[in-house]
């Protein structure tokens, strides 16, 4: 009875997170579509908090390409995310208009998406038989949720900047049919991304990047990344993710990133997150794998422009 009188509030951002966000800009900003010289297919797999039962897992595939002499970009993605007994399946389509502005290109993008939410209540485990509680459904429940978003992405040979809101509609995502009450909604997430490419030697380049995430009335979040690129083929770097807890506010994770341009078309990336919050006592970190294949040629007589270079 005493606990029932103690109100408690939990607030958090809803969108999935990626350590190698630089390989998945399309999912954060529709204005990125068409930024490469040719068609690009990317895949990313993330297993968060390995060893923690029910921890988040994500798998995704994206495609984008320029059209009409690089004045238009189109693309799309399909992804699956699971956490506990909940699964999200999302399909997205993207269109971007890409005029030349100054020394770079400004991509102004629109995104349409549909998300299938599925919760398998039959997979729940309880200390007592769950079927004695009529408030807990005993089977699979699902719901389709459409949405749309916007974004702007400006890039040159040396830097990029982007701001976006991939999902603007605050849809009702309750699965229960309760009249006159909405317990949970999709919230508007705003993203800002930026990066530089700085030469530090004849065969070494330094690439700092960041991704900032804002949702009204939730903790501010962000990723800061520092990469070194060697002979335009190999990348090694570190990332730091904001977050943490009230008792340990040093951040959520520190990450190691490695990538290799295997051929002019194929890139492989690997990241490992070391958890620095109290959850580190219950998991073995986070592993993320990225694969990207670019179908296209050259630009201005150079080798294929690696999308890492904006």
C-alpha cells in the first residue's frame, strides 16, 4: 500500500542507437540520400549488452543512389529491432533534392515510413502464472504506425552538417484498446550531425564526428567520435556516448571502431562498446558490424570517393 502512494517516472529516448552512425546517416537524415557517386547498399547488425537476456538487437539494410546528374537522391531502408518481447519492423522511403550551394551540396530530404509493432505476451515469464492476471494479454498483439520526417544535409569535400526529424507524427503506439486514454506515443526526435576531414600527414587524415539527439522532456544524448584514416583505406578510432545514470554520470559507453576499405567498392566496419554504467556488471559489452557495397565509378578522375569522406 505504501509503494502505491509513491509516484515514479521513467523518461527516455525511443529511437535505436548506433555506434557506427557515420555508416547509417540515411536513417537519421533523409537529406543524405544521393550523397555518394553511385548506388550504395549498406547492412548493419548490432547486439547490445551481450549476455543480458532480452537486450536490444538491431538488423538493417539500406539503399540510396543519386539521379539526374546528382540533383536528386532516392533511397530506402528496412530494419528490425527487438527488446524483450517487443519487436519493431520498419520500412522507410526517402527522397532528397540536392542543389549546389557554395562549394558543397545541400540535400533537402523527405522520408515516409511505416512501422509494425509486435509484442509477444505469450513469451513472458512470471514468478506466478501470468494467465491469472486479466490485464496481461495472453497472445501476440501488433499494430501498424505510419509516419513521415524531414532533414537537411550539407556536405563538401572537407566537412558535413545535418539536422533532421525523421518522425514528426506523435502516433499512439498503445496496443491495448483503452477508451479515452493514451499511455504511450511516438515522440519527435531531433538529430544534429557534423564532421570534419583534416589532413595530419601525407597518408593520415583525422576525422572528428558527432551525433546529437534531442527529445523534449528527456535526457540529452549524443555520440562523439574521433577517427584516424590511414592511406585512405584503414580507419581506427574511439567514440564516447553521453548518458549514464544519476549515480554514475560519466557516460553510457566508450567504443573502439575499426574499418577497412577491402576493395574500391566494399567496406567492412566493426565496433565494440564497453559499458561504463552500472550495467557493466551484467553484460559483456556491445558488438556492431557494418558492411557497405558501393556500385559506381569515379569522380573527376579520382578513385571512387569513399562515403566515409562525406
